């Protein structure tokens, strides 16, 4: 009789969905078949290898081979279903613009603002419109469809921010060619450079309340030198963020700290759990936290990495309630499937890809490193260091492909800067509450936050001086990172098995 093998089906679903989703876009963008085969090889082979190494560490007996065949049959079944889901989600991604008029004749477009306009370093605004119509010379009008990025004149950007997301606007100007900024960096798309902006219809009442709340928080934080960083970390608003500081974070290999993601949501959810767990209990606190996270995401705005973190929190809440198994890897895979189905276009953004790869590296490679060095390095040091190395290895290939360089210094820099950033975020949230209720106390706390801000600035400046590693051939970085990751996972499994076999002296 063949022994029953425990197999999380979501892993096979995710593997098929990844191949179907990204393979669809490789084919649609004219990438050769070798790219598809490479994606299949690097995706499926390591998964199968890890499963084999983890489950059959010794010699292969007949029973082991039979279990492997059962596992393979299960894997291919759910893999095929995931492939169909991935192809369907990939096909649902909007492609190109439907303008109804020749590009060279268009002098204006109208549409709904999909996000909060950002103020760039030069003073201009940047936002994304969901197109409704296009206008040409001589009063010609046509309907239009698609999404397009618009650069707004600097004199109109502040007023446009006051109207906020979901406003219907008409902009005059011209279309220009620009970089797509997605998975395919060579792909070009159209941008619109506006010379004049007209508000056709203000946003709905709920959106106006949200915009007013964001502007009020921005006004309060705008008074301090550290306020720009606080706004970037808490609400994702980078309008007041020092561009020099942002550049230092990037050169230090810590730019991910400024992008709202799981780290920021973990800090907020930890505060919620700390305040509510004891009076309400674990389950009630988890539900209350999920409601708060939903409101927070609404206030901040939809972002791929933040959506991933929120989905993980919601799924984790269901796991606490007993509706899902408490397996972080399975929850991550389920979040991926949900996100590409609900927001098909988000899977092509760089932040989406790096966010999922980083967390997968933490869960797989980071846990293996923790298993290898457990008992040899103090847990307070080992836990964040293993997570940082795991995230670096998992994202090395993609980072080299998009940015052409790797910055290993970010592993050690993040080990110091991330805890300080967490402390800075917590202090900033407390400061905001005190500024509303007890302004004198907020002034005292503000002095401490200013010192913390200066310390973070100094550390990031020092880390930014460390040179990066130029990677002219990203495929080498991908192959090396996969090889090292496979070795670490294998060693982690071997160490774990060895520790379980050692006799206990207790």
C-alpha cells in the first residue's frame, strides 16, 4: 500500500499560474521560445528538486519511488489547473490604448484619476487616468479606453491633489513615447504631457473625505524635518521626501524600506495586536485588525506590494479562525493567485515581483539558514540576518535584470536600518496621536524623533558609500542565486534531519 504523502496543492497551483501568466506575456511580447523554456526550467525543476531532497534524504527504496510517483501525479494535476488560471489572468491584462483618433491629431484626453497625483522633484504632477474620451483639432471628439500616465503642469499639481483620486478631468496637451516600467523594460508606451487641466467632475464624497484626511496628516507632518520620511513610510506619500535621502537608500541597497510592503504592515498589525489581543482575545483581535488593515489600505491607496501584504494578513486571519491551514508558504501562494485574478495587471510591476520573491526567499532560504545556524548565532541576530540573506538571494536575479547591479551591503545595512525604521514608524504614529490630543507632549517627542532621523540619515549615508556589484549578464546572477539557494535548502534539510536523529540528553 502506498503511504499517503502530504502535499500542499497550492504550491502546484502557483507554479502553473506563474508559468501561464508570465509565459503568456513573454509570447505576447515576442520573446523567443527559449525564454519560456528557461522560465519553465528555473520554476519547475527547483520545486521538484526541493521536494525530493526534503522528502527522500536517504536512498530511494521502492516505497519511496511509489510515493514520488503519487506526488508527481498530484503535482501535475494541480499544476495544469494553475496553468489555466495563469493564462486566463494574463489574457485579462489590458493591452495598449484605444484612442479612436490618430495619435498625432490628439490634443486632449479625458478620464478618471486612478491614483493620488504625486508631486515630482521638479514641481510637476504625475497621475494615471482611466480614459473616457479623446479630442483632436477642429472639435473632433471620440471615446477612448485604457490607462495612461499623465504629467501635469507644476502650477496645477497642488490643486489637483486637493480633488484627489476618482476625479474626472480633461487635460490639454500632447502624447509622447515613454518607458512602460513593467516586466519588459524595452517595451514602450504612450504618456501624455499636459499643458492645461480642467476638473470636469469632483470625486465622490467618500473619496473627498479620504483625500482631506491624507492632506491633513500631510500638513501635520510637514512641519518637521523628518516629516517627509514619516509620510513616505506611513502613507506612501513621497512629495516631501528628500530626494537625496531617497537616493542614499537606493545606493545602500535599502530602497525597499521606503516602499510600503509587508514590513510596514507588520509594524502596524503588531501594534494592533499589542493593544487588542489582551482585552479581546486572539480571534477577535485578528478580526478587528483585518478591518483596520482594510481601512488603512483604503487610506493609503492600492499598491502591488501593499496589496500582497494585506492579502497575507486577511488569509492569516482566516487561518487563525480555522478556515485555512497555518502554512505561511501556502498562504503566500494563495495570495498570489488572488492578486493576479483580482488585479491582473499588477503582476507585471517590478514591486509585485520583488515583493513575492523576497517573502518566498525569507520563508524557504531564510528558514533553511535559521535551521543551519540555530544554536551557533544568537536568535536576536540570526532571525533578521537569515531573513535578509534569504530575500537577497531570491531577488538577486530580478534585481540584476532590471537595475544591472547588486548591492550585498544592503544585507548588513538593513540589519541595522530596519529596526531603526520600525522604531521611527512607531514613534511617528505616537507623535501624530499626541499632536491631536496633547500638542506639548508631541513637541518633546518630536525632538527625539529628529535625533533618530539624523542617526538613520548618517547610517544610510555610510552604507551608500559601499560599492555595488555590476552585473552585465543577469542570467549569471540568476543561476548563481538559484544554485546557492538550492544548496542552502539542502543543507537546512540535512541539518534538521541530523538534529532530529541525535539522542536527547534531557
